[in-house]
């Protein structure tokens, strides 16, 4: 029945997580998205194949950009400081670690982004009659995801 223990195995909730960017540990993000990877598809048909269709093979792996959102705080320019260091194919690449935490605050699942760098920053929208928190967004390009389980 719903709500009963199923051998004490439950999916992890996604609201308790931490993010480390380079040497900046445990940054307070509100949302992380884009932890995806994909193998490009190669279709091939040999000229002497009797079948009138292609075969499908895995090709080059491709990783999507990871987007993170956080509230804007007074005198907090970390995103723009990172972004301002980009100049003509030169950027300090960092490792980004995203940890999904269990109820004790210990990492249960860890995603590590290799050679990440900020590719896009979006400031908050401003609205005179709104009462939401100001949120900024940073998007990281990277060269691969590895996953570890604790």
C-alpha cells in the first residue's frame, strides 16, 4: 500500500543537495538542471547490403550544459567575476561537484563535471509589482560527467 515501507528502500528526494565549484565549497543554489549526456547516432548502410535499411551505431558522446540558479545577495558578484575572466579562448576551467545528500547530509550520489567554465549568465528579471526573490542563473559548459555513489 502507499506510504508503507517497501523493504526500507525509497527513492532519494531531490531537494537536499550541495554544489562545489573549484575551490568554492557548498555554494547555496536553488536549482540545478541539465545533468544529461547523449551518444550521437550514426546510421550506416553498406552498398552491398540486401536490406533496404540502415543499421544504427553509437557515435560521439555529447554533454549538455548544466544550469544553476541561486538567489542574489548584496555584494555577491561571484558569477560575473568568473565570467569576466574569459578572453579569447582563455578561461580557467574548474571542476564542479554536485552532491545529492541523504537525510544525514552525507553524499548519496555525486556528479562531477570535468573542465567546466561559465558560458552564460542571466540576471534576474525586475518587476515593480512582484514579490519574488531575485534569482540569477549561470550555465556551465563542460567536457564530461562522471557519477559516483557513496
